């Protein structure tokens, strides 16, 4: 509850008993990351373990009969226990208030939370609540909100009660109920015994600062409670990600539908994974509504009758309900295949939606006719001899017309069926395509709501498999096995020539990795390359990884502007690209990324040079990936031949004299820990040296320096910039190696390796 104290707005929890306010507890730690901006409206309470007098408004005074009440960081002392309160974010912070309260004797902690749903996130609050009571004992009551917040978030319940590190009661995670009550009977003596046995906790408690206490003439227990049964610990039951997708967005859609007063949903159903997943979520919503009505939920029944416009309607069959509230439409062109049309029809039939099939070629031709009449030119597809710009424009015409027609049918389809109201348009672009920008601005991705806009393609494919087994939608089997395609280009002999992954130049699995690194790990191009060059080293060379990272960031920056108008989506993923609330970033980038791409290229050359040096030494790996260089084997052979001829020549000029070790060539390798390695044979005077083979675009060599031979001599000065002479045992001088200039930022630590051949 917002409370103004001394003209400062605080986000507060008001504790009351029998029409009397006991305490106004302001929130201390505010949430100001991810989806939350509490500092925009509120200020955190800064006076820890202090209270002040708050003067109640007159309208409240008339109800409670109180003029003032305490406000601040305090706890309640009843006749039999002590109760403290945390508010939402405070459980997640490094200095959670339950720590100090627990040391000061608080036995029961309460938390009024607004924690939104996110895939694979449920364990967070479970672990935090268990940990809060495990370290110093106590009972924790965690109450979380349920329902849509009127925006992109869905609060999924999962309330819980814990004691001394164990969960003893679990609330529903997804429910259409507006209120859920969770109860448990617990023994306070279990808490006291647990606290006292932890001697380190007792030592800290003996010196802790005391909280202000508000005395309450009330008892939570009775003298005759001794024989009441107590709850036993339970294991928390988690939903799989596929179940979360089926339940979370479905509850969100229902809450949005009943609160908006609309008559249902309209979905352009293409017969692909994305639109089919959206359709299955609506089907799941219909199943949840029928189950709630069957369980006697009068509020859900009232809402269903209001939405359908039938005051006597009782939803018992999900397919029949879907026919009333869900309209699907396949919008075909000459480029659409019969297979996708049939797949969408079969799925709509199994779900029970009111399904339409329309041809939009007439509208496409009309738009092209307007352009041709004005400009005197006829744009063509690439397959018909057109340019790239023409090809993209021809695809976008179809995509954008589908959006226009979707809104037309959403407004008038119920009117045509003799029913009141209109429909909300559903979009079906996934988070990976949005991240890459693989969608047309203002096409069918532009809608009123998008239940899958923050769900990855990988998770959606798993959800399709789940829906086949859960709902019996066998039409999804063909949809699952079909290659993802937009079907915006002409067919070749009736077959597809366009697939999504081919168009994007990257796979959906790769996109999920890029998305998590960009958002969760805060990676730009250079740091992302630094991680992936090791993660993908078994399958990609450093140069291939560099190419992939550059390709992603180039298209990400080109298309970032599309996220400013992206359809409001159900927040389900930690790397959502929602520009409105979650992913606040600029939408104009320098698509060349000059510094980042240059640093990537430098590191690639360093790794390739290191690998070449390792190959020459016969070592193998190193450098973060497998490198194929056709020059390596050639250079090895040249080195062998050069060594052989030089050795023969020395033997000939020496008059048959046996040569010692100093007659042999010595390979000197100078390596920088983060720089380029360079090696070349160090031969006797008169012998020709073999220049090293560098990767394409390699660094220019510096002027030669004298070679360093490990002969008890001093280490080289930094950078090998001075010329130095080092004598062999025979008193002869050696020729010099080439030192390749490292990047300026590279550490100047040298390793010297010698190989005799």
C-alpha cells in the first residue's frame, strides 16, 4: 500500500488486528532491475530498526478510532511469540531483514511478495525461503500474488510455508482462483529448540541490536493445542518448462480476456511451430476454464458467461468453449503450400476453434498495382530475376497485409456470426526471432498480445511434443517435423526454397545462446567471442566463431529498432527483448562495431598463429579451437628439407669434419601470453632462413633482432626492440628470428622454446 509520511511516498505493508492498525512497515529494499522500477514512485525506508509516529488520515481515524500509529522497521510481540515482516525484494537482497530479526528473537517471518513467473525460476523462492529458516530457525510464510498485472507479467502464486529449513505446505503455482488460502499447524517449541542448538547463532544473537517491538494483546496458540497434529516436511513439486508454458501464458490470457471485456482471440494460424504453439496455449486456457467450472469456481463461470455473451452458458467441453472464444485463420498466397494449409486445418479442428481459410493474392496484387501505376516499375522476386531489395519488398507486402486483414477479421468476425463484441489479435513471434530481427515490422508479429514472445524456439518445440501427449493434438506431429519457413517466396516445383534458419544464417539453438550471453552475461561482441571460442571449440575454429558472433551482432543492431514496437508479450524468459519494460537499450547502433570487431579479428589471428607454432613443434592443440591451415604441412616439409641440405653443406665445407651440436639449426619460438607467436629456424651463418607462414591478414613483422639462444645469457628486454648478439659455444653468430608485433594491450610476458633439428 502506498503511504505518504512527511511528504515521502513509501511502499508499505499495513498490519492490523480487529479493526486496529498495529504497524505500518515501509519497504526497505526496493526492486529496481529487470521488470521493476520502484524508485520511480517510492523511496526506501532508511531508518533501520527505528519507528516514528504516523498521523492517520481522518477517514481512517473514523474506522479505527486511532489518531497515530507506529511506522518503521519494527516487529510485533504477541503473548506467545514474535512476528517480523519482509516485503518481496528484501528476501532476495544480500542483507535480508530476516537475518537481523531472527537474531533478535523473531520466530515467525511473513513476506507479502509480488514475484512474477519466469521459466525455470520457481526454485529461487523455494531455496531462499528454506535457507532463511535453515540458518537460524523459524517459520516463514511466503504469500505471492496471483494473476496478470495488466501488463507483461504474470504472478503465479506458489505460496509456501517453511519451518527450520523444510517446506511443509505448497500452494498452487498456476490457478484461475483470485484468492488461495494456505494453512499449516506448527509447534513453536520446534523453532525454539532449533534456534538454541545453533551455538554460533546464539553468540551473534547475544550482541545484536534490538528491534522496536509493538506489543499485541493476542495469542496465536492456546493452552489445549498440545495434542494438535503438526505438518510433516514435503518435497516441492516443480513443473517442467513445457508445463509452465502450457499453464502460465494460458492463465495470463484468461485474466487479460476477462478484464478487457473482449469476446475472445483471433490468431493467424500458419501451420508452423510458433502459431501452433500459440493455438495450443489458447486450448490450454480453455481446458483450465472448464476444470475450474467443474470444481465449482463461480467467479470463473461468471466471467465465461460474460465473455461469450450467454448468461446461461456452462463451459464443460474445452473444444466447444474454444469454438466460442477462439478464431483461427489461414491466410494463403500463391506461395503457400498445401501441406501447411492442411496442417493448420487439422490442428484447428482438433482444438475446436472457429477456423477460416482465405486467399490474399487479390490484396497483394492491388498494392503492387498502386506502386506500378505511380513508379512505372514492376518489382519481382529474386527467383524471377529481381534484386535483393525487390525480393524483400515483395515478401513484406504479404506479411503486412496479413496484419491488416487480421485486424479486419478480428473486428467483424463475431459480428458476422451474430455475436456482440470483438476479438483480440494474437501474435506468434518467438524471442529468438525478435532478438535476431527476423520478422517484418508491422506484420503478423504486430498484434494485441503475444503469449510466446519471450519463449525460445527450442522450448516451443518441446512444448509441441508435450501438447501432443497432453491434449492429443496429433496434427502437431507433422508440424513438429516440418522445417520452419515463412513461405513468402515462390515455390520451386511445388516445394519450399525458403527456410527460416537458412534465411537467418544461424540456428535457433545458437540464437538462444547469443540471447543469454547478451542479456544475462552482459556480453558485447568481443566478450561474447571470448566465451564462445571455448564453448564451441570442439565444433568451430576461432575464425568460424568470430564469423558467427559478428553475423549475429550485425543483424541484431540493424533490426533493434523493431523492438520499439514489438507486441506486448508474456514475460517468460530471462533474455526477453521487450524494449518497453525489461530490455532498455538504444535502437540505433553502429552496425560495423569497429572496435569490437577489430579486437575479435586480432584475437583470431593470435590464436591461429599460436596454433601454427604448436603444429610446428608437433604439439597439437592450444589456442582455443581446431585450426586447419594448408600451409602447415608444406612448411614442415620445407623445414625438413632445408635442415637436411644445410647440414650436408656444412659437412662438405668442413672437409669431412664431424660437426658438434653447434652445427645444428635451432628453432627459437618467442610467445607472448596474449600475443602472436613467431618461430623460424636459427641457422649457422650463410644458411638461408625460412620465413614463417602467417594467417591471412597477419601482422607485419618488425625489423629482425638477434636471436636469443639459451646459453646462460640475460632475458630479452621488453618487446625485443633492441638488437642483441648472443654467441654460440663455437664463437659463431646466429641469424635472427622474426618477431611479430603483438597488440598494444597484450601482456608482455615471454616464453622461450628451443627445438633442435
